[in-house]
C-alpha cells in the first residue's frame, strides 16, 4: 500500500556527487524501513544502503562495502522523503537505483522488499 517514487538521477562525471530522493506516500513514512538498491545492465539488483525507522532501537543505517564512506542514506519523515547522497562517484556506480521499503526491518535482499519504486538512472561517465 505504500508508494515510492525516486528522483534525482542523472549524468555525472567520475568523482562527482549526486543526491537521490525517494518520496514515500500512501502510508506514513516513519512506519517503514527504507533501502536503496541498484541494478546495472546485465547484473542482479543489489543492496546499496538501508535506513531504519527513526524510532528503531537497532542499527540505524547499513551500507554495502563498496559504497561505505562515499554514500550516505538519510530521511526526513516530516517531508516523507528518504535520501541517498552519493559522493566520489565511480563509473561502476552506474545503474538504475531503486527505493525499497519494509515495515519491520531494513530490507537487505529482494525477497525482503514489500514495495519498490520505479527507479532512477544514475550514469557516471566522463
């Protein structure tokens, strides 16, 4: 019942930055744990970063190894939006990025996801 809409993708040069947004609607954003996944051409969809509900007592954020130190996931529940700040972008980051939600825990695999956004294209190229 929750709807997710990604935006903010585009073309950026290597080393550049981009911020993706995931707008949450249909249900209160603060009732969902949100993750970002990405899928490059010819590859499976992979986990990028996840963020728990703001009131969750467990780990608040988790990142895939290859984006640690470069990407930051955050949320603004008042704006019903989750963000993915991407810095020091590499060509290998090129993919369609998807927002994903689960009501009980941070979704880490496709099987965990209860709701998907439509995706936004990120292309890192000189």
